[in-house]
C-alpha cells in the first residue's frame, strides 16, 4: 500500500481534486480537513471541558488511576 497526497477542496458535500488518478478499480481514501479554527472556538471547547468536571462524583478516581498491564504486541509484520 502506498500513500499519495492530492490537494483538493470540499464544498456542499462534494470533494474536487486538483489532479486525476488513473485507476481501474476503486481506491480507499482518507479525507483530512485543513480548516483553521479560531481561538474563540478553541476557548469554548476548553470551557466546556472544564465545566464538565463538575459532573463527576466526589469519589471519582479517589484511589488514583488504575492502569492495566501493557499488552504484548507482535510488530514483526512492520519490519
């Protein structure tokens, strides 16, 4: 599998790419939106997060965080 980046635009539910890709079959794609957020919207997110802290009970994580042991992973396929 290879990764190719192509610039395009999204508007009204449609994506328009600036380049054509020659392919005989459908290709899986990942779309990442590069829209800048204003500092006002970012502040609002943090305000919402801090406000949600009051929804936890007083005994929430009273004994600290209990982390399960690390899982063994087989990474040989990526070597």
